[in-house]
C-alpha cells in the first residue's frame, strides 16, 4: 500500500491536514453534528462560499476554502440517509469517500480527514459504515501516496473504525 490510513479520535477541526471533509446535506447551508462544528470553526464566510455550489447530490463533492480553518480546504460531501440498506446506501457512501479522494489527487494534495459520514443524523449503522469507509480508503491508498485520517468522535464509531482497520 502506497498511502496510510489512521484513526483520529476527536474533533475533525483539530486534525492537522490539507483537507477536511464535511458530512453536509444537499443544501450546503450547514446543520448540526460535524457540519455545525465545521461551519462554526470556519466562520460565516463558509456559508457564503457554499451558496453558489448547492445543491450537492448524494455521493458527490463540492470544494470551498476553509476560511477561519486556515489553509485547509473543505470538501463538502453528502452521505446517504439510511433507509434499511436496500436503497443503494452502501454504494452511495463509498462514492462519497472515493469522490473526495479523487478530488484530493486532482488538486495535488495528499492529506485528508474524514468524519464517519452518515453515521449521525443520517442513521447509517457504525460498523457497516466503517467497513465501507476503510475498504474504499484502502482501495485508493493501494495506488496513491495519501495520508488519510478517519475521525471517530464517539465511542461506537471509534470501536467500529478500529475494528475495520484491524481486519486484514
Ligand atoms: N468531528 C468529528 N466527527 C464528528 C463531529 C466533529 N466535530 N461532530 C459529530 N461527529 C460525528 C458524529 O459522532 C457521527 O458519527 O460525525 C458523524 C456523522 O454525524 P453527522 O454530523 O450527524 O452527519 P450525517 O450522519 O452524515 O448527517 C448529515 O446532519 O448536520 C446535519 O447538515 C447535516 O443534514 C446533514 C446531516
């Protein structure tokens, strides 16, 4: 594997990296959870920058500066709402990770921090989401020299992500 994948326990806004991924909704106008934390830390200019980029369809990504987050960019992606698992949720979640990683490479950047997309308000089970996240990141890191941080803000996600990373 060319790249690395690590777990980061804590607030995504504290990760030392070039890109912070936001688990947004399609309006890109902010919200609770990680979206709220990123908008608070970045300041009101972030919302202004998001306006012309909305709507963002599920599984896709939109890019803004980070404003008060410093030099870091924000990749806003929209995870799927969990509806039981038979409505393409897994594929859409994987698309979020891969589209962000493709955008990272396109911009010739290498370090990125992801939240556990969809596992909060959108209800995706933590274990299943962690498996998809780790699988998508491994697939990408096999061929690209990237440093990926998977952030775990709560204990269920920390256990789920560590468990997925421990699987060969
Ligand atoms: N840093 C890292 N992770 C965080 C933070 C933070 N500051 N705050 C919350 N989290 C974690 C939660 O513990 C959860 O595991 O992020 C994960 C994703 O939860 P949500 O933020 O609720 O995101 P999601 O499930 O994708 O729902 C998106 O919620 O905030 C709204 O506008 C957002 O409508 C959208 C929806």
